[in-house]
C-alpha cells in the first residue's frame, strides 16, 4: 500500500481528525495516539499538528490552553458547530466517493 495510502491519507486526514474530536476534545498527542489505536500507525505527530493548525485557522475548533504537569500548557481542541458542519460534509462526500468507487470494482 505504501505510497498510495500516504497520498490518500493526506486528502482525508483533516476529516479523520475532526471525527476523532467529535467523540471527545483532545490535545495533539492524544489525537495521534487515538489514530494509532485505530490502525493509522504511520501517522506522525508533526502531520497531526499541521492538520490542527489548519483546522484552527479555518475556525472548525475551539482551543483552550490547559496547564501541563510537564512543560508549557497544552492546547486542547474542541469541535465547534462549524467543525461539526464540516465533518458532516466530509462524511457525505466520503459516502459519495465510496459508492462511486464501489461501482468501479
């Protein structure tokens, strides 16, 4: 799978991170850990942080700084209404694409 998987993940990772945040607010490392628990073992923290910067800039999440026992405060990301709407659109698009790809098989 290698290269193709990496390229496809680039296109859907934002939606995947939003889906993780729809379940529960989290900070970057927690999101990476949850992705790895779900089999996305090749995703590195730096990639997740880049996605978090993008979704924050788009206004899809609310960010709260929470004190950390070790080091600087952590940024905890919470999906907001705009993010939920974006996630719903992601799932509609995913369903459309999955259906069309299934027809090609």
